[in-house]
């Protein structure tokens, strides 16, 4: 069963957390995406704009690869759930 009330409460906070994490880099984006996906799984549904998190994770992985010279293992949300 989907907990719509919980999603309404946490979704704005998750979006803000993603915005902050994008400024910090790959590790922060990965941590934020991991926590967010766990929350969505507990709620019972992913939001319609889940791709926003996927794009942020992919972009952060690419930036990490350019600076560190190696591609991170996790680059897609599906790997987190």
C-alpha cells in the first residue's frame, strides 16, 4: 500500500537535500540518493520525477570519473534498491 501522506511530507525535503548534495559532489549525491530510494521503497512508490535523482547520480558519477580518473560503481538508482 502506498503511503501518500508520507510522500507529501518527505518529498520536498528530499528535493532540497538533492540540491544541496549536488553542490558537494558524488559522495553526497550517492548518500542522498541511497537514503531517498530507501524512503521511496518504504513508502511503496517512486515519484513521477524519479529521473531527476537518476540524472543527478549519473552526472555526479561522470564528474567523479573526470576528476578521479575512475568510474564509480553506482551510477543508476536501480543499483540502490
